[in-house]
């Protein structure tokens, strides 16, 4: 069931030590992020929603509060919905994400669990800017 949910949201399947390439395209309404996990494509749209960060992954929309901590930014899930239907995150979804700068590299750690089902996605690593 976890794999079905991950596929539905367009999340990558589980692998270890996969190169990640990220392309960010910005417009007046937000940013489109394309993440390539090896040959697997994950696309999401990030935008501002009433001073919160909203991320759309296919039909799933997640809204996060961002908190600056020492040396990192923590994303805390505020609410979630499937299309226009709110999802009861308090008993259904556990989502954690953080980003930081370590040794001059942008680092990330993202995970999502569904209670009673288990881990849906977890990816972590770092990015370096590619010379054009």
C-alpha cells in the first residue's frame, strides 16, 4: 500500500545511493521543482499560501510551516489535502523535512509516513551547483 501511495503522489521508488539532479523554474506564482533520482522524475510545485509553504505533488497538496533553527530550516506539516478534500494529518500523516548548509553544501532530509501503513518516502543528501 505504501508503494501505491508513493506512485500516486509521483514519489521515487526506494533505492540507495542515487544521484539527484534538481531543476527549479520560477514564475510569478511560485516554483516548479523537478527532481531526478537517477532516471526517476519527481515533480512538485511550491508556492506561498497565507505565509506558509504549499507543495503540490500530483493531486496531493501539503502545507508547511517553516521554522528557522540553528543552522537549519525545519518544515512542519500544517495540513494536507487530496485535491479539495482535507486529510486528517493528526492521525494519518507524519511528514518531516529539514534543510541546512553543511561544509558549503545545501543538505536535505525528507520523510513521510502514514500511520498503519509505514514509510512512504525518505530521501536525504546534498546538492552542489552545476556549472552551466
